[in-house]
C-alpha cells in the first residue's frame, strides 16, 4: 500500500508540474487548472493501482523466500 501512495504522489507531482511549467498534461494543451486536474486524476489513480500491485508482488516474493528457508 505504501508503494501505491508513493506512485500516486510522484505521478500527481510530475503531471501537475508539467501543467504548471508547460500548460500541457501528457502533451495535451490545457486551458485552465479546472481542465487539467480531471485529466490528471485518472492517471494518478492508475499509478496508485500499479504501485499497490507491485508492492503485493514484492510481498509475495518475500513470503515465498521466507517459507522456503523454514522448510
């Protein structure tokens, strides 16, 4: 779950900084902050889901290695 929060934070930060610096979100020109944020939120959610998935896989691999040591 920590990875999900980190991925969401960094993706939101990167996309919002892109909008502030260049006025674009993933290469698409946005007229205002009200237009940019609804474009950023779904991408941030997808990054959070990716982070949670990667964290779960890492936990699973850790558990497998610990169980094999105990056998």
